[in-house]
C-alpha cells in the first residue's frame, strides 16, 4: 500500500470519528447562564495542596481537580466516560495528510475577565505554550509529552503552528499524522486561557528555584472560560475557593461556590465528612467503603484506568543500567500480596504499563513471578549483591493508584531488603519536592513509586508519555542503549494508519518493554473511589478521575 493511500485511509477513519464527535451534543450546551442554583457551597476534601493554578505547568491530579472547574479546551470529555466531545470547538476536520486541522469555534464565549474567546485567542495560547524558557520546558511536562519539543527545537516538535483564518476558525498544523491528535486537546494542560491575563501576569516568566520552580503572578490569578472563576487561595489554612461564573456560556453551575479544603490524612477526611464540615472527598480507604455506605454516604467506585509503577533511574544509579539488576528487583516484589493487603477489591497485578482496556494491551504477557531466590541469583551474577538503592515515596497525598503511599512503600521496601538490597529511605511531600525530585534533570532518586491515570483511551497516552520523549522522561532512558530506539518505535507506531496494524505494533512494543528493556516496574491497577455525603447529588464519577462539579447540588433530602 502506498503512503498516500495509507494516509488517506487513516484520514477517512479520523474524519469519520471527528464528524461523530463534533456532532455530539455536549452536556454544557445551553443558553448561557441558565439552570444555576440560587446558592449553596460544595466543600470538597482534597488529599494534597495545589502547586499553583496555571494548568499548563500542572502535573498532578490535585491541581487539575481545581483547574478543571475553571478551564476548558477545544475538545472535552463526556462526563462519566472517556468519549471525546465538543467543548470550545464545535467541529473539526483535517486535510488528507492528517497534518492540518481546522477548528470551528463557539462564538458565544468570553473569558472570566471579559475578553473574547476567538481564533486569535486560540493561536495566542498555542504559541504561548510552544515558546517556553528552559524552566518552562521542564515544568510544562504535558506539552513535552504530547508535542515532543518547543520553539527552540521546531524540527522535533509535533506542533508546527496556528493560524486564525477567520474570527472563529483556527487552523493548527502538526508535523506528522498521529492517532493522538486532536484527542490530546482534551488535556487540562492545553486549556484555553485569557491572552490579556497571560500577558499582564507574565505567565511565561517561570524560573528554576532550588529543586522546584518560582511561578509568575499569573499562576495565582488564573483566567479561563469555565463554569467557575478563581476566588482565593488561603494557603495558611489550606483552602481554595471558586465562585460560580454567572456569565458562563453553558448551563450555570448548580452551587454558588466550591471550597477545596486540603486534608492530607485520609482518616481525617473521613472524620470531617462524618462531622458535616465537608461534603465529599476522593480516595476513601477501601476498608472504609462499606462503613461509609452504612452511614448514609454514597461511595462511587470508578473503573480502573491507571497504573502504579516502581520507577528506576539509571542516571542516578548506574547499577540500574544492568537488565539483570532491574529483573532482580522485579522478582523480589511480592505484588500479589501487595494487591491483596494494600489495595481495594478489584485491583490487579500489572503485566505492563497500561490497563487491559486500552487498545494495544498485550494479553500474552504474564506477570513477573515473585521469586526471591532468582532475585538473589541475578544480583550476584550482576555483581550487585548488597547494592544500595535510594528509594523514595511521597507524603501528604493519596492517589487513585496508591491510596496509602507509605504502606505500599513499606511493603516494597521489606521485599527489597529481604533479598539483600540496602534501602536508603527518601521522602518528600507530593507538591513540596517529590514530583520535582522525580522529574528533575537528572532525577534525585534511584527508585520511586509513582503512577498514572490515563487521560484518554490511547496506548501512546501511557507508554508514549513514559518513554516517547527521550530528552524528557522520568526513567533516564536517554542513557540506555535502547532508549532512542524505543522512542522512535513509539512515534512510528503512533503514526500507523491501520487500526489493527497499529494495535499489533503497540503489543510488540509492550512485549519489548517488559522482556527486553524493563525501564521501570509496573506494579498494579486499582479501582479508585469517590465519596459524597448525604444530600449531595449530581456527582458523575469519571474513569479518568476527571470529575466536573458544575452539576453538583447540595442540601437535598
């Protein structure tokens, strides 16, 4: 089959999907400002503090939970599903090559500061995201994951430019066809923000500061188009307030405000719910689910769409460059026991870096066996007996894939020490250094526990995010002899036009990752839950843990 015909076939499939998506009716379509409640406050117990409020630089779920209520993208996700639907764009089409995409925009949207949303604003946003200084290129992880590069390296960038061809028509050019575009425009980090506010707040004026970043004024005064506007952040008391946007283009939010209270300890969150001082919280301890229901609360269990993994960083510890050492660590871990004792019912041992609901999952892969003797043998063969591992876990957070990081860590640490590995315990708060220490260049830890909840149904969103960007990933693959080959293979698979052929390519890459490369150690998949108290209605659980609270009501019988 010729390249031209292949691309044409791919484009036909994409256009068909795009037509279906763009014809779908978004739940947010409305008369603008209609349907809002008269009053009421929804108080949500957050497991961690936000790092700041500019979604472009955000990387964690606690920050996105807040920004999601204020910002919107060109494309959105149907609540309660992973289906792509129109949001600020009403329809989209591509040329035959799949590299030039035309977006028709809503003509009734304004930003929270009164500035108009139009094609010029869209292009301003994309150029702002593309043109980052050195610190911004490290902090803007999602752009790096999906676009590959920035304005100082245009040849390696998927994004090639944006043109406002009409007031409400924008054309975005990309360098190659990819199964991830335009679905990636549902990412919270690629949300549309007010050009005026971005400029006045020096939004790109981010700077490195110690092990983290110093963010510009805009990051504390965000301006989007969504159903809620930013109120205030009382950092001393761990409280973030959002107010209903009464000028919203769709149906107005049902409550007048949302308050996020930062309560890192899960048992304290439950006590606050029982006391009535919060209306809900995420990630209740699985052992409490039944009791919470008995007390009249609603526990909403999401489908697992995540992966917990033990990350390895050969840049920090060269002994990890040896495949035998990485396999030894894997064989040392009693993951079945971990799943049974530390994770909720329905959790499963992972065989690869994606859940089995994603196209490209390799059903023939088996879990690495728990085999301490084999772990010791491999360590001895590699000359790594008694090796020291700087192994880290986060505090002040619960995540969908690790409800209690410390307990999971202690179980893994015990397994490692049982085969003679000397563990140096490292820890930091989630947004107080841990994520920066993992993602820094180079990362500070030899090994760490982390995970990922998928943003949409795509193999590349999992393994492409982890390993597709050779210059910017948390596994140090740039020092491995196969790192570039893996990154190239991921991009090549992503560009395959035939769906079955592309799925087969993903399956083979998954096999290579697990059998030949093993850059990290997939641990498990977990079904996370969300709980709300009596009188709270309208919460729509998301398999992506991407709930939007504009439909929530408080105070019902």
